[in-house]
C-alpha cells in the first residue's frame, strides 16, 4: 500500500530547498454552551501557517479530559466524527512545526500528563533554552525513570514542562505552574488545561505573540489575532510577557510570575505571522507595506515593474511600488495547492524545479526591467532559479529587493533556519550574492528600516537572526540543539510503564494510542 501524502504546506519553491520553518500555533477556549472542539478546529485552521507537521485538540467536560492528535494538516487530522467525540466546555489546540525533537506522532501536541488532582494537557509555541537544566530538575523531583510523555518517547521541551507540572498533593496545578514558570528560559507561549480550568502563560520577553479574546459566553487565547477573528471573538488585549492567566467558572484571574523584559521576535512582522494579524498594536500588513516603502528609499533602481514573490512578498511590493512610483504587477502566479507529496517528479519535472510552484506571466514581464520583492534569502537556491526563470521568460533586468537584513545567525527561540554554514550571507557579501543569484542588483532592507516599520522600540525587539544579539542568555552549545532530548546520556533513565502515571485521569488512556 502506498503511503498517503503528508499534505504539508511549505514555502519551499524548490524540491528539497528548506526555507525558514515557522513556529507553532496554540489556541485555547473556555466557553460553556459552545462547541469548543469546533471553535478550536477553526482557530487552528487560521494558525495553520505556523506549523504543518501535526495537529491536536484536547477537551474537558469538567470531569473527563480527552486528547485527539495525529500527523498532518488540521483538515487531515480532524473530521466531523472526531470533533463530535471531543465534548466539553474547555479546549486547547496545537499545530506544530518541530523546533525541538523530531517530527513524530509521539511529539505531537497537546501533551498529556498527571497532576496531583487530575490531568494536564498542554500546547507550547516557542523553544526553551534551558532544557538540559530542566531534565535535571525533573530527575531531582520525580526520580530518574521516565514517566508520562517522556516514557512514551516524547523528546520535546514541552514534555519536560508537562512533567514538571505533575506537582504534589499539597499544591494545585495553578500553584505548581506559578512555581515552574519562573524556571523556564527561552520562548514559550503556553495554553494548558486540567478538567476544570483553562490556563495561558507567556515568557517574560514575549518572544512569540499570544492574545486574549472574548466570546459572548467565554474566553479565547490564541497565537494571533487572526484566529480570534475566525471564531468571532473580539480582541481584548495581549497576554502580557511574564503573565499567567487562569479561566474557570469563577472568571479570569491574572498573576505576574516575572517582570516584563520585552523582546518580541521581529521576524513575526517580516515573515511568520499572517498579514491580517496585529502584534503589539501594529498591523503586520501595514508593517510589511512600510518595509517595502523604506526599501524603495534605501535601494532605488530604474525599472518598469515591481513584482512580489507570492505570497509573503506582496504587501512589501505594494509599498515599494507606491513609494518609487514604479507600477506594481503580478508577474508570478503560484499554485495554491502545492504541498509535499510522496509522488516524486520525473527527471524532466525536477529540471523545471521552481515552475512546479511558481510560473511567470510572460506577457507581463517580457522586455521589462523588474524589481522582485521577497522577504528573505536563506541559501539562495530559490532566488537563483527564480532569476533564471524570469530571464528565460524575457525579463530585460532583474533587481532583487529583500524586506529584511541578511539572515546570518540561528534562532534558538522557535524558528528553524538552515544551519549557519548554509546561510549564503555568511559566506558572501551583497554584491557577491547578487552575482551568485544572477541578478542585476540586490538590496537588503537595513535593520533600522525594518525595526522602524514595526513601530516598536528597538530595545523591545529580538533581532538575533540578523544581528547575532540574543536577548535571552544561551547555555553552552552542547546544551542546545533540536535533538538534545534524544541523547541517551541524559540523566533520565529507562521508561517505566507510562500508563501508570495517567491513571488518575478518566479519559487519559485514550490518548496513549494513535487515533
């Protein structure tokens, strides 16, 4: 039997060409009388761009907690039957790209674990930087044998958080969380729940976005405001950096577990977030248009047409065209249904490369001097193929304009770039990169121009992937890495039967097997 296509969306325009991979998306809802599983499904649908490897939803009816998750897109994992089985008034959801641990079913979220009084299900967006320290803490508190998610092969930093929330009989989950959260380092936006309460928390730097919304009969937390829009929730405010929220029948409670030390990810504005999202009061679409306008000032050129690389380059191309006075046009059309497939292209199709996903509008670009606007250059293979394709289609000149500075540094806070050695900007200067791409010219937006477009203070943004300045202290290199928890020499020993630690939860056992 042939394996099914995984259907993952991706921004790669060449087979095997890996672009920057998105962070995860989280969603939570507390709403008695609503179909919370369906609300969560549509919330995750709005966040699908943040992760396409797996998806999951947990619900509770007040006494029983259920989790359903699988590999694939939200629309592949869930159907009406699965959603109708997820009853209750509390739900959390997660869509994942793996930044810690491999892309396996065992690592899919929400994670599930025992607490002193029941069960916890948890979804995490971001990446912790002190996982090695947390492994020692888990072993110190609960013994060296792997339990719960760790016993079942989960190798993520999320599993460590879930293990630490087990607590003891003298502490509620809420009290345990307020003790654990200050010990976490790195980027984390968490939504989690037990049988009766929805919780949310955000790291003190607020690296990844997290917002709070209001339904007529409840509350919603989500990674982006676009997810509030799709479920009809009104935007209330951001979940503040260093804030912990609990929502139950008594209402909403907010507690600060750490002072604000804001360092929001600037790459959310450049690329990660949907254009219809607002982050810290700034429209992402407006920020990208402004990046294009500033790019036109910093890197003007005589040309006939400004075209975007769809879709992420479109707002900036509009801005570039408006500021420069050069007409905007759609010179490239993208196949809206491209994704990965197990059907391998023939050698003839492989040679076409980028044309499987982008195709030029020859009548639009023939004989034109083009400004091509894109968000980033990673290895350069995609842009090189794009330039060649445009020239073959009759373009007179091709000028590449990028809406961010050169990417030179890895991200340890939830984005998976190519390795530093593979980043083209680490080996070549701008003019050398332009020659390598075959472009007539190349211009990167300055760091100052990018930051100004976000309307955020420079001191409150993380620009590490561009500048190498990391706002959260990093541990030694041997304590970093996507597959850190898969190493056998870590102090957590052989697993016990993971079933034992789930017994307190009425609905826990069903989440131990694949759906």
